[in-house]
C-alpha cells in the first residue's frame, strides 16, 4: 500500500467528524476565529488552482456550467462569506467538490463521465448544500480537535505530489488545506451527504430536471476504467455508499412519483451537454494519458466516437489512447481485477514509476504482444483521422512516433515533415525538428 494512501486512510478512520452531531448549520452558523482562518486558507487554495493553470477556461462551457449552477441555488441572498462561482478543474479523477467560500469545482473527469445536463444539475445541487449548510466549517472544527490528526494530515499532504491514486486537485488541497482533501475524497458524515442528496432531488424537480437521472449518475460513478480502483471510501466512487444513495433516491422517486420530463426535452438537453463538453473530454483524455491513466483515456475516447464517429479529432484521441496504453490491455483482465491481482498492481506501483513498470511488462511475452496490438490500433486510428481530414497535423505526428518505434525511419521522417509543414509553430515543432535531424543522420550512416 502506498504510504500516502495509508496515512490518508488513517486520517479518515480517526476523524471524530464521522460520529459527532452537527451543530450550527446554515443560518444558525456563527463564525469563530478558527473558521475565518480556515476560510483564508481555502481562498488561498482557490487562487492557487487558478495560478497553477488547473482551472479550465472555455467561455461557452463556463457560461453553461454557471447557468445550471445558479438555477440550483436556494432562494434568497448568498450566505455570509459566500460568493457563488462554478469552475472546471483539469483532473481525470471523476469528482466534484465545494469550497466553503462558494467555489464549486467539477473535474474534467466527472464532466467526461456524465451523460447529460440533468445529471450535472444533480451534482451541482448536491455540492451547493455543502456550502449553504456550512458542512466544511463543521467538519474542520472537528478536524482540529486532535493534534495527532493534524500531524498525520500534514504528512499525507507532503506525500501527495506525484501520487496518481488521487487527482491533482486533491493533491494540492492536501498540501494547503488537508481538511478539504478529506471532504473532497471521502465526503461528509452520512446524514450530511443524504441531506445534500435530498436537496438535490427536490431542487432538480423544481428546475424541471429528471430526478431519475440521479441514480443513473451514481451508476456511472460505480464504473471502473482503471485496473486499480479509486481510493477506498471515496464518496463519488465507493460502491456501498453509492448503492445506499441509489436505494434511497429510488425510494423517493417511488413515493413522490415526480412527473415525467418529455423525452424530446431530455434528448435536447443531452445533445446540448454532449456538444458543449466534447472539447473538455478531449482535454481529459490528454490529461489522463499524461498522468498514466490510458485506460480511462480510451474509455473517454470511445464515448466521444459514439457521439461523433466521423470526427478526425475524436479518432486522433482514440489513437493517442491506444499509443498511451503501451503494454497494458485496453480493459482490466479478470486476473487484474481479482483480489490478488489488485494487490499485485498496488505492489508494482509502490515499487516502480510508470516508466519502470512499463519496462517490466515489456519484458514479458504477453506485454510485447499487447503492445504490438495497441500500436497497430493506434496507427489505424491516425490513418482514419487523416482519411477524414488530410490536414490533421497531430495525426501525422502520431504516425511518425509509431513508425519510429517500429524502425520505419523513412516513413517516420515523412510523417514528421508533414506535421511541420502543416503546423510549423506548433508546441511540438522543436522536438519534431530534432527527431527529423536525428533520423536523417541515422539514415545516412
């Protein structure tokens, strides 16, 4: 077990917030000195997300997210020290979290996983409740009560950088505001999470959204795109918690029998959601590959192609995901998903970097065979993208990399040169120029 995960779980198991009664929720909340200090730290975290380039900016998508979020707010003015802002953060871990100052973050991973506007509305309404009912402040008060917990949390924070079990947004929170790390991953006490779900259930009905999409959201969150499951107990991925939430929301639907939303309206909202989030899914694929989650990237790319099967960009990103897989299979094998298999995955990831782990797999015949299959599918994907758009520069770049890996120097040289011709000032232009020079020297020798 990785050290960071171990200590983070120790924090969760020891927290008194899991069993102490809630006090001063919502309008009855009175700020103390510790609460204001907590607010200051949270606002610094908020600024840091922006400064580190983690916040994703897309005018149309940001306006869409804000419109839905604002429609889910309770009536009346914002609570004290709250300014409502809805943001997207680059992080392939499917998650959403609310800071007590009113900043509500949805990860690229969650937006990529969800299917519709109705599902997004339910998530935002849930997070809004954590702000209006002051759940973060209440949890932080309990969190401060034992100095041993603080030292454990601080150690966990120091272990966060580079750990791919937890999303980048959580890693940064662990460094700056450990309590937020806890709430974002594990959620709040069961009754507080249920309160948030109940508010969301009623609010989306009020907004003419379909509450039946809430259980569908939970089902999506149960899916695993990676061989290694999400952090144990995580509120947005833990199976027992999600099954419990599905059960009581379905009971509410059965007892209240909300009116059916017209199928045409649901379809319209779903199509709008898919159109507006297509670019964010591509960004999430890129980030997923970069942080070593190519299976997640492939799952997202396959979903994009179901929506737009003839998109050159979508074909390109699926090819990138296959190339990023290396010697790993596109889907976890039964052996990997077994108890012993998961232990082996965890053991390998604790001992080796991703590059080292890849080298271990490539020494095995099955790893070599899988890599050959993935390379062939990547090449096929790049070629399909170019068949749709012959001027897709990055598809030529991808082909060049595949050709070079296969020792096809002349073909790699031609593909790289085509990339430069189409995109002379691209981000990869300098490195491609170097590769071209190296290939020419190699061919001449």
